[in-house]
């Protein structure tokens, strides 16, 4: 009886998730064509067109966010594990967990209030900053945890050579954990790439090309949202195509993270 | 080599600069999350000033949200957020618990090692994609298959008796339950795995069935952690935005009926923020964001304390 | 001394009432002894007697443990290494250390492991590095085994080779004293013998202090032996003397295997 109930629960748990994936492929794949990657969106009500600008925009916003959050997150993680001491580390971890728990839409409101209001316009940069806030605590935490796996003996070996601690950390400890750090970073980027809510209030959206960081920019998640709630059949079709591309990207990053980790620890 | 030379050799080098610069730089990035958090609170507090001034705490009791007449009461959002999140926990937790038990107690090792990464991968599907699925598949399914059944069975209760709309609280709750499921299940799995095997084997040796073991050993030992996992799921549901926005109906009304359209705080922020016209409207939305942050903070804190106690702590990352 | 003119020579170490703590726990209780230059001194005693802590105090590694504290003085020739003027990093370049478990840097090749101390100490010249790495690997008796695969990862070597790699790494920075903390306890008998040969060989060039729980090993490789018990120095004498005519009852009990 218990066995049946628990097995049933596992099936019920997987069912909607599989349902989402199946629908995604069935609706997304036929709608995906070259136009999607090469053309701009058509004006309201006109069929056809693509999301080339949103694909590039997503890359741009995620790139900006990563450029800000990854170095800072890794450094913060290194600080937590190598320098903060027992109580300091606990405090830093707690704060970082609290930040990770702030709803992403609230992060969007914050960046809006600081950046968008100051610049008097929505911008790719604001979007990147919002995503950076999403990534930062995750990267910090994963770096911290990966560094914990570096044996204490390695640190002592470096110090015993008379190498100053900062050099030991920078050239011995951190490189020893490079695979794990990279893997954690990729996972954080994957998570941020699908974020929609904070981008609504920061990057906004754009029906045209934009490569300037100080202008509003289209992104895949926001396009999916806008097209999904529109009344047009053809836009729904394109929303599915965009969703498939987005999920494929996220999945690729996630698998990449696993691959990096396997390659790092599987060999030796 | 003489003594003098030796002294010179070991003498502290002038300017231990790099070490302290490195350290200072690191600690700055270490405390960056703290600065950001303080910044968020300060900025939201200031930006919500006009709304706090105009409505105070009564803001959360006000039933009318009317941008045209600049009357802002957040009760519809508070209510909608609570209803959908509670529904999410009610639907999601039993399934999450069951599947975690399945993975830990029943599944053969091979299934376990296959299921875990699959669940993790699926947890990475973006919220907006769930929303898309929700709009075009879940909502029609619920309104054509599930809701008639509920009406027939429980129509006597005001919960299930209104005409309502396709996009409603129930749809919001169900989609949230799907989204919190992987989180809750994976923490429960960790908590169950942390229950010492000797305890379980001891009970088995006394002739207990698997269910007895779960009931008398696993659950009591893991209770705190499971409650923690539930709170983490709740926190996630409270702040989740896109998927709910796309299925909940987005009408700032309050209804006891689960088939009625509603609104959540996060959804209001997503929909109205960029279109808000007046200063008071904007400030009211920021006020809402501040409240949302405060509540998720409390729920997260409770969750973390509970889970820490069970898994023994700081070394375990919880997201 | 101009570089390259004389072979590096070892230095003597004088330890004066050295005490060490981990938090509240006192691991060393006022140990004093004189370690002769260019000799091998063995530190023996049952596990937990403070022998590892003792050598870790000699190059100021003990203080890297959180909550650890040291009192007393340690003179390298005439110079107190606990003088506040002294940089612990410089001490560790002069007094090298090899640990119980081989700990090659996992991210580095064999070559980079040996070159690490020099490189991170500021040596950039490729030719100098190559020369010094070869010299250190030869001294550690590892050159012939690895000369064709210097750019493979150090962590791919066998346990005994890894330990000799660590010895080469320590030797590359040209220390005058080398501390070995149970260097062979994790190794098979054949690798252990190689390490022991190496220890006897090395005393031409530097002073060696070796911690071991293996009395035969101490008898085989050392010129002097110190016996520690519960953080106290019980007896310190030339190795032959200590093993044949111990003065202290507790030493006799220990070397005849009556406890520990």
C-alpha cells in the first residue's frame, strides 16, 4: 500500500514535468525555422518574422550579468571559505542565502528604482544588473562549497613553501577547484537565463535591433511572455519556438556544467 | 653566512601590500550581498514613501485597488498570494514527500541515479515556460476536466460553487505546486537520506514493514527538515511571478471561490509596474514589493533554521 | 655567500622551552633541545604525543591552525624565528616541510609542482627554472622516472613518487633545514626504503628533522633521536645511545614495546 502510494507520487511528480517537455517539443519544433534566428518581429497583426533581436538581446543581457556577477561571486566565495573565519563565514553565508531568497521580481523593482530611474530609461545594462543580482549569491555559495573540497593538505603544502597566503589561494587553491567553480557558475548562468520577471522592469523589451547597453533590449523570456498573452495565433506559435530555444539553451548550460564537473573529477 | 645576513634574510619584507589589498578586495565582495540587501531595503523604503504616507499599514487591509482614483488597498493581492501559495503547498507537498520516499526507500539504485538528475534538470525549466504551458494546456485541462468533477462532488461548499473563470486561483495554485515540487522533493530526499541507516535497520530487525519504518523512524527523525522543506517551497511560491501571472486571471478582487479570477502581489508588480502612471501608484507597487520581500524573508528564515537543525548545518547549500 | 659557490649547508636549530596549544588543549609542554646542523634528528613517540606539533612549530606552520598558539623560542643559528620582526613566509623558505600524506598541487604538472615555490617566489627565468627543477628532482631521486613526462599531472604518479615529488618541491626552494612529518607512513615498504635512502643522502646538504612512529625507521636513518611523551621531551640522545642504553625508564618501556 505504502509502496504503491509512493510510486504513484513519483509518477504524479514527473507527469506534469514530462508533459511540459513533450508539449514544448511538439509545439516548438515545427514553429522553429531560419526566420526565427534571422528576422526581426513583424508589426502587430502581420504574420511571420522572427526573434533575432531577442536571441542576441538575451545573450547580451545574460553576458552583462555574468560579467558582473561571476567574478564578484567567485571572489566572495573565496573570501568566505579562505579568509572569513568560522563565524564570519556563517554570517556571510546566511546573508547570501537571504539574498538568494529575495523574489526575483523584487530584485527587478530594486534595479528599476536605482538604475532605470537614474538613467531615465530602461536599458540592457539594467537588465544585466538585475540578472547579476540573481546570480551573485548562487555563485558565491557554490564557489564556497567547491573550495571546501580542496584538501587542507594542499593549502598547507603551499604555505610550507613560504608562499604568501594570497598567492597560495590565487595560484594553488582556486585553480585546484577550477572545474567545480566553473560548473557552479554555469548553473547560475543557466538559472538566470530563464529569468523573466526582473527583465520586465529593467530591460523592458524592444521590437527592433539594439546593441547599445543603455537602451531597452528584447530578450527571449520577455518575448515569450508578451507573445503568449497576446491574442494572435501566430505569436503563440512563435512563443513556443522561443520557449524551445530558451529551454534548449538552459539545458545545454546545465549539461555543460555537469560535463565540466565529470571531466574534472572523473579523470584522476 | 653570518648572523647579520640571516637577520636580513628573515626580516619581514617592507610593505605586505599585496596580501592586505587582496584581502580587502575579497572581503568587499564577500560582504557585497549584505550591502545589496541593505540597499534593497533602503531603496524600497524610500521609494514607497508616498504610499506609506498615504495609507500606512491600512494599505494591507484595503480591498480596493483603483489606479484611476488613486485608491490603493493591497488586500486582493495579499489574499491571492496566500491562497495560491497555500494551494501550492497543499497539492505539492504530499506528492513531493511521496516521490522523495520513493527515491530513498523504494527505487532501485539505478532508477534513483537516473531520477535525481532528471528532476534537477526539470527544476531548471524557466518559469515563463511553465506559464506558457499553463495558459494553453493546464488551464483548459482544469476547466474542462477537473473543475466539473469538483463542482459535482463539493458544489455545496462556497469554495467550489461559483461560475468563475478559466484563469483562476486554482490554476495558479496548481501551476505553483508543479514548480515548487522539485525543490521540496530534493530537500526532503536529502533529509531522508540523513536519517541514520542503523535506526531503520533496527526497526526492520524488529519486524517492522517499510511503512512502519517510515512512520515510526523516518518521519519523526526528519520532521523538522520536512517542515523546513515545506516552508522553503512556500517561500518560493510566494515570490514566484511569471507562471502565476499567466494563469491566475489578474483581477484585483477577493473571492472565497477557487474558480474565481484573482491576483498575486508578484503578478501585480509584473503587470502594472511599467504602466503605472501616477507617483502614488508606483509607490504603492514598491510598497507591495517591500512587503513581499519581508514576508519571503521571514518564511525563508524559518525554513533555513529548521533544515539546518536536521542536516547539521552550514555546509549544505539550500536553494 | 654568493650563489652557486658553496653547496647549501644546513643550520642548527636551538629550541627553548617551546609550548604549543590548540585552543585550550596544550600539545607541547616546554620542550628544549638542540638540533645539530647537517645531521638527521628523529622525533619519536606514540601518536598524540605532540611530535607533529613540534616540527610544525619549527617553521611556524602551527600558527596556521585556527585557535593555535605558541610560546617559547626557536633559534635558527642565532636568530629567533618567533621574533616579531621575522616574516613567517621567509622562515618557511629556509625551513622546508614535507607532510604525512603526499600533497602535490592537483592543478599542476610535475614540472610546475617543483617549480611552484620558485615561481611564486618571483623567479621568472625559464632556463633557471628548468635547471633548478632538474636539480631538485635529481636530489629527490625522481628525475630518471619522470624526465620524459614532466608535463603530466603530479597527481597521476604513484604514492611513493608523489611523496618524492613533494620532497623535490620542498628542495627546489633551497631550504637549509627540511622537516619531514611521517613522510613514509602512507607508503608501501619499497617506497619507504627509497625515502629513507634519500633522507640519509640529503644530510650532506641540509639539516633533516624527521617525525616517525616507526622506531626501526628512526634507528635506520637518524643520528640523534628525541622521544616525546604527552607533549614533554623525555629523552634526547645520539640515536645509538638512546636505542641501546636509554637513561629513562619511560624511554625503555617505549622502545621495548611495553606501551604505545
